[in-house]
RNA sequence: GGCAAGGUAGCUCAGCUGGUUAGAGCACAUCACUCAUAAUGAUGGGGUCGGUGGUUCAACUCCACUCCUUGCUACCA
C-alpha cells in the first residue's frame, strides 16, 4: 500500500512543506453540497497540517474556460469575462461561509496561468510530444463553430431514443461518436450540423507510458490504480488539447484560431494560483515546490470522475515540462443524498447558498468528517441520519460536557481548580493524540470522529460517576466539585483541539469561553490550572429536522421553476427534432391493429429499472405488456385507465416475461412521457382506425 | 456491453493477512440521575453478514457464478 510512509511523515511533524489543492470549480454554475464534500475534506486536512505545525498551503482557483462558459455568457448577453467574474464572487462567498480557508483562490483566466500553460505547451512541443492531425468533427453552420459532444443531440443509433447527447445514450447506455447520431441537431442553434475537417493538436501520451506506470506505484491508492490500469491496458491514446475558434481560452502560440482545450490549462491553475500566492508572500518560492527535485509535498484532492486527467495527463505534462509530479492524488467518491444521486426534482440538489439559508455550515462539516474515509466510495448524505448524528455527537455529547461543567465553575468565580482530579483519565485523553493524528493524516476522518466521540462518552461517564452537582451541595465537598468540573473542562478542551480542523468556528467560540489564545496541538499536553474562564454561552444549537425539510422544499421550488422552462424547451425541441418517416401505403398502415385497452393491473417489475408490467383488457381476453413507462407513471395511477395498444405485434420475450404488445405513448422519455387515451365513452376492444 | 467500487442490525457505518456466542453510534425498551441546550449514565431486545455453489477442520472474510446500487467508459466539463 502506498500509504505506508504516513508514520515516517508524522515523525517529522513541524518540518514538512506541503502544498495541497482541491479541484477547480467550473465557473459556469453555483457551488452545491456535492462540491462542498471535496472542499471540506481538503480544508480539514489543510487545517490539521497547520494545527500540528507543518508549513502547508491550500490553493484553488476558478476553472474559467471552455465552450459551456462561452455559450452561457452569450445567452446572458454578457462577456465571458463578466460571467466568470460573477462566479468568482459567488464561489468565494460560499467557500468563505463554509469555512474553507484557502491560502489563495485564483483563476485560470490569469496572467500566471497563461504563462504556465504556454510554458508547458512549448516544452511539450520542443521535446517532440505534440502531434498534429486532422480530424473530422460536427460543425454548426449557423453558429460557425465546432460542437463538443454534449452540444449535439439526436436519436441514439442503437435504440433510437430521441434527444440523446452526442457521446452516449441515457436510455440504453450505448456509447458512440456524435457522427453516428441519427437526425443530429446542434443544441446551440438547432441547425443540422455538418462534418468538417480541422487540424487538432495532440499530446502523445504514449510517450509517457513507462513514466506513468512508475508514478502510479506511489501516487495513487490501490483502488485508483485498478481503475487507471484500465486505460494503460488498452493503451494510451493521444490526447486532443486544441479547440478551434470561437473558444473562450488561451490561443495556442503562433497558431491563429487554435485554442488550448480547457482541460489542459485547468490543472495548471494549481500552479498559477500558487505562483500568485508566492508573489504576495515574502519568502515563499515557487520553485521550491514545483522544481523537478522539489522536496516539498504536493497533494491534489479530486473527485473520482477526474482521475484520468489528474493521474495520466497531468503527471505526463508535468514530467514533459520538467516539473515535479504530485506526491499523491487523493480521490473521493460522489455525494448522494438519501441514497440516490442528487436530484433537482427531489430537492436534494442543494446549492451551498441554499443550505446556508437554513443550516449552520459546521453541521455539514461535521457530518462529512464523521463519515469520510480515504476510500473512493460514494458518500451518502442521509438527511435523517444527518440530524441525529449532529445532535447526538456534537450537542448532546461534546458540547454538553462544557455546558454541564461551566455553571459550577462559574459559582467559584469562574476560576478553575489548581489540581487535576483524575490524572490517569487526562493522560488517556492526551495519549490518543497520536491516534487522532494518524487518522487525520490518512484522511480517515470517520475514524477520528469515532475515537473523539468515544472520548466524549468517557468524559460524560466520568462526570456522572463523580456527580459534582451533589458534591456542590455540601460545603465540605464543594472544592471537590470544582475539581471535577475543572477536570471536565480540561477534557473538553482536549476534545476541542481534536475537533478544531473540522469545526473551526465552533472552536473559536470555545477559545473565547476558555479565555485562551488559539488552541494548537501542543496545548493538549498542558491542561488549564487555576485558570480564569469567561462566561459560558451555548456553543451550538440542535438541528431541527424542520429546517432540513424547509431547505429541501426550497430546493424543490427552485428546481421546479427551472424545469418548467426546460421541460417546455425539451418538448418543443423533440417535436422539432424527430423528423417524419418515409411515406407508406394504406395497406401498410392497415396491418397495424390498434385497439383500445383497459388497464386491469399495473405493477412494478422486480429488478427492472424502466418497466411496468401491465395487464390489458382488449375486449376478447387479456394481454400482458411490459411498458417502459416506469419513469413517468406510478402503477396505481394507471389501473382502470383506457389507452391504445398495438394488439397484433409479435410477442417478444423479455428478461422478465413475455410482452404481447405495445402501449402507445409520446414524449422524449424519462418523466416526459404521455400515454395516449381516448375520450369518455370508448370501450375496451374497439379498433382504432 | 466493458470496467471499477459497494451490497453487514430500522438508519449510518467498522470488521487487517479466514478461527471462540458478528461490532459501534443513532433509533427503540426498561431503570437510574436531575449539573447540563428534555441533555447524561446503566442494562436490554434486534442482524447469520445480497443470493447460489465451491475451497477449508473452520468463511462476513478466499474462489466461481449470479442479482442489485452507484460511478467511469478519453476530441463532455
């Protein structure tokens, strides 16, 4: 396992020089809680490194280039620069509110980034790693631009589903090239794209195969290596790094109308942001961190979707350009909410700004921390669990310790006792520091939280056993009561240090209460004796499930507004897109026996994603049909309904049984599907003519 | 379709290189306590570890097959 150097690294605490990054948020949209998982994960690590005394810099930037940003700006009638400037402000606001303490948050649309992008490109070119090749791509004749896959829509070449993107089909999950789409349309203008030649520039990744295989041995976890070996096994292909004008990005030097693909300059944004930080910070040298022989540590935190960019293209480019490679790339899974993908219609697509309207950001920081591990597994935000976890761990266990001790200490003027009541218990708390460190270092925050909470349990049990409230009632034992409560506060103080990377703002309030300078890791070993405390004010309120519900409701509302318009657009688009089939004769039509059918029963099919099993009455007997309408209709809403079916279609054996016909429905698919039904009075079995 | 990760108590998760009655937190129940933001403490009920078949003296842990979930599948970002 490549993680094994951890203990060595811990041994050198205080001497390490570390540069860490989170993936750059795309400047074309707001930050949502899925993004936040990564920034919180990275921020905790960064704060931890600083807390234990390492030299650590956490940089990030907005990812500002590419076709989507260009088009989005056009749509809003503003320049791309104006769009990304707006995003920059919004993003920083969200990050600030969630306590993400970047040392620098820059932009890929910056002098520094242009410089390093050109430098890396030039070095790739000089070393013979750039190839030129003419490729054939779809081109929008109206907009006069080449179309990325995502901006071409049409019918799936495999299953014929309408309204599919140019790279893969949502319905049958086939993958293909946009050229294969039937009836392709430009999603930008609606025009029919034409094929056009264009010369593109490629990085010859094959040149780096040996280097990458070597790097993967130390740079990623076993889990990630498995995934990456897929690409290595099928053989690395040339990576297309150019795009034709019009494109919002940097022009390739000496190549008019050719621009760098956004994914080339995005990771370079890490360098640019750090360079920008160096220019503002006396004594901080860019080369110390990025030179080939740098002894500093460099870590990238990313989501699992962009592993290939960070673990193949990026190390290759760095090596080719004579820079150092990352020490490690840490990938995390995706955020699901209540077990499924974030969904706008369910209200679980929650923007950071929406969350902030209803809830304390440190709740989420803690919940993330409580469940995060170093693994690449997806992370489920279960909203009920979230409420319980935060209330129980943070308020009922941890904060409660201070809360139950504070008043009794206050009685004696707020001055803590001169002695430790239970030295061995204190020792036990102190001795866990190494273990907590290891967990943080390994990004096993879940294990750290568990350990910290088990200590909190011990503190509560200790207080219960000593029952200081009883001791306080008797003059003779009042001193002992103070001693116990002071002990409780000291235990609480240690827990606060352990939790500080996760809950920076809460712990700031703790520091105020303790009347102490900012807590550091070394404070663990020196308890407070005869120390004057400040008045205790409640440190954290419980989460109310109602707040969570309100947040979800408001997310649903926001999404409904958007989907109303897109739904309309989609409907219009799909009627436009689907062209009329070639003319047929009446005899052809007459072969099709359409009958009115009454839905007798409708049931979910176990194991089927899209199918409902329908029993239909067509006058003379029953027919069983498996219909792909689960996404749009609930079975209970269908029973008793009249609809139209193709009654003489050859039965087809499906995985779940025999389907003896088809019911008729229209629409692009998913939720947008409408079953045909006759007006009142019609009877099952009547032929449709 | 190919590949990856996951499928362990009601919920969220631990279970390393196979070994006594499968663990924790929350939730639930009972009792205790009343200092604390109705918090805390003690005790207890509850799972045979997605399924099938193997390997083994012994499997949640290894192998094969299978089902389910999520994700990736490079000129999308």
